[in-house]
C-alpha cells in the first residue's frame, strides 16, 4: 500500500520509528517516475516489513529541498527518522529488490540502537547487547563498529580486528570505523615514540594518548590542544585528527564535544 504524503514529519519521519518507510520522490511530468512507481507500489503490496510513501516534488518543494532532491525519481529508505539508503533513477524490479534486501534494517536494529545509547556511559552493558546481535549476525557492520568503539580505548588492536573485512556502507559505522582507526594509530605511535622524531610537542602528544587509554578525556583534550598549538606537523597532524575522532566516539551532544569543539576552533582560527 502506498501513501500520498501530505505531512512528511508525521507520515514518514514519525512512522519510520515504527516501521521502515520507502519514499518515492516523483512528479507527474517525469517519465522515469511513471516506470518505477508501479514497481514500488507492487512491491509495497507484498511487503509486511516496510511501507511506501510517495512525495510529489511539485507539490512538496520544501520537502524536496530539505532532502536535496536534484533528480527524480529519487528513492530513499527512512528508518528511525533517518535516511539509511537511497538511489536515483528507474531501476529494474530485480535490482530494486536486491537493493532493498540489503538496505532494510535487520531485526536486531532496536538492540543496536539500545547499545548505541549505552556505549559511552555503560560500555560493558552495550557489549553484552552487541554480542547477542553478533551471535545471530556475525557480519552486522553496525554492531561490529560499535564493538570496536567500545574496545578502542583499552584494546585498540582488537578494536581494529572487529572491523576487518566488514562491509561499511552506512555513514554512521563508517564514521565510527574511521575514528577507531585514528585512535588505534595514536596508540601504536605512543608505543613507538622514537618514530615521532624530535618535536617540542611530543611529550604532550604521548600524554594525550595515555590519557585517552585511561578515558580521562578532558585532560586528553587539553594535551592534544597543546600539540595543535605547538606542532601541527607532528604525526601528520595526529593531534587534531585524534580530537576529531574523540568527538565522533563521544557523540555530538556530549558536553565535552561541545566544549572542546569550540576550543579547537579557537585554536585553529
């Protein structure tokens, strides 16, 4: 069943917290839209685990601008209020089905979201939840990325091992994986301080790495900011990269992220 959207926030965003919503951005004058529209509607009639919503971009130009619709047909899959995957153009039905099979969140998604909420304040409980997911879905990219996030401060090498061979497509796991890689590199650099060369900022850089491993984040930020002020070239701008990685792992709303993002900007500019 397809819904012609009149209120995007309630019919798509709010609804996507209950069930994934596939949104077909179309217009009456668009030939390819008339080709893929019936395909999506046919699939929606068969589906029980997702719903189809259609947005006429001529009538809902504000929504089209909000999601940067530059070409139609544009198809976006929403879950938990966010776009989780998308494509543009009139694809054949078989290709759309293959895409959707990969794009739909797994049944373990609520457990993953629960673990994500706990990852900073209670990593042990988060790990317990994530292990239940990985027991059923060993290659779940989101779960493996979160496990790496939970492990990176105490065991950076094991954290990196969790990411080996993982197909990271979703932006959130990609950002986490990149941040884990930066902190794993920092830990490796601190184990081989001679490779850092002779820099007036080297001691602060090593102190920052040690404080991160001890999860003393305010003190770590301060040490890394000293490096940014003194020697940006040390370890290929490693201090700034480590600060940005911490922002990702602590979360945008964390008070430390808010405070030290401002301090970093002041230091840089």
